[in-house]
C-alpha cells in the first residue's frame, strides 16, 4: 500500500498547526477535543473558516476594534452576536483575500462556514466557558440544488476514445499525447469504472472521512491498468514518488490538479456543453451503477456515502424517470389508449375494407 495517505496527513497536520497560530489561544481546546471524531482535512477546513471569521470580527466589528484574532479571549467570544455572524456570511459572498484576489462563496460554501462556527460555539457553550451561543440563532443559508452534471453512455465512450486516439486535441496537446495516452486512459477508466475519488493512488483507498476500504474493479478497469503498468514498470520515479502508481511526465506523483486538467481536456471535446470534473465522472459511475442495478443502497455503499439520502438526492432525476416509466405498464381501460397506426381502434371489430 502507498505511504501517500500518511504523508498527506502529516502535511495537513503541519498546515493546521500553522493556522492555529493565527487563532485565539483558547481555540486549541476545541481542536484537541474534536481530534478523535474528525479527519485532519475537516479540522483544517474548520480552522481556515474560523480564521476568516475572527479576522472579520477584529477588522469590521466595532466591539473588537483594536484587537487581533490571537488576542481574543473567551470573554470576547461571549460578546459575539448573531448579527456579527450573519454579517460575516454576507461578507463572504464576495470579498478580497489576502492575496488581493476577489473571491466568492455560494450558499453551500457559506453553510459550511456556518457549520464550523456553530460547532466552535457549541463546544464552549457546552463546556460552560461562555454564556451565549449566538451561532445557534443563525439560520442556515438556503441551498438551491444544482442540476447534477454527468456524462451519458455515448459521451463516456467518446471520452475514452478521445483519450486513446487523441482526436480533437490541439497540435500542442498531440505532442504529449503519445507519451500520456495509456496513463490518461487508465485514470479515466478507473474513475468511470469504480467511482473512486482521486485522493490516493492506492487500491486500498482512503475515503474522505479517513476510513480505508478495498477497491474492487471490473475487467475494463483491469485491462486499462495492466496496459499502463507495462509502461510504469519501465519508469524510474524521482525520490519521494517511488510508491506512486500514476506519474507525471516529470516522473513525480501526479497531482490532483493535473488529473483535473486532463479530465477537462478530454471532456471539452467529448461533451463541450458540460463542465466535467473528476467528481462528475464519479457521479457518472454512480448513475450507470444505479441504472443497471436499481439498488440505491449498493450505490451508496460503493461510493462510500454514510447516509443513503446523500445518494438518493444525487440520483433523484433517475428515480423520477423510473417513476414516469411506471405509467406505461398499467392500463385501466383498453379504450382509453389512443389508437396508433399499427393498432386499430377496436381489434375485435376491424373496419370494413374500402
């Protein structure tokens, strides 16, 4: 098994420690308490959101003027109001980051930030370290569900054909295609044939929450991987990437960003009207599996969803189509069925010949 998940955990642990230095000193209590119940990625994400919140408070809330996030105390935390939190969420809709770049957050992103703030206040309130819990008074932003983007069966076939043959690529892209086509085809086939998240390069995969599971795959994935492994065995990876399955042209472990770019490169040709990402290929796999099996619990299990309602939400459109199909099976009265060219109005009493 690859050592990449362990290294990734170490990297994010160091990142978290760096962010904690920018938070109020009492924040360490909270993060130590949640360590056993959450993944390092969750804690890091919460730390970033809380850093932004306390930065907003000290810069734009009169109550905390003249203070820095690090200097805030539990007494200061007790002075935060629900309005302060609501103003922060409004601010995060469109703001300028430390790098002077304009940034936006949609309802779903703001809901995640509110979740981090709620968890933070809830902990200190339960510990009776603060008297008030203003975060519990703030409504969750209304989330408007977006249409699920996925590839149709013919688009899946086109995507793989393009990755193999290079049809539609620019002249510059074709210069590198011969060297990467087997690898790219293997990556795309792995996504579409297993629904894997590209978080690790191992076949014992690490789910988003940190749980590890064995990855099962069919013959198409197996053949694509074997074709790539013939090339991989002849490649000498640079130090630090020896255990990586997929390598870049620089012989380093391929990055998630590079995978995202290669998916977009081929998808723009196969399906130019859809914005396809690796996660959309995961949705495509889930859709195909559900269409073939009709088993929402199987799809949830394979995709690693803890709650089947998460899966059901993603494939609601397919369920609606299945319900529409059901109307074709039951006919209450024969006479109520509109006549068709190959079906006379009354088969038992055909019209007289002209």
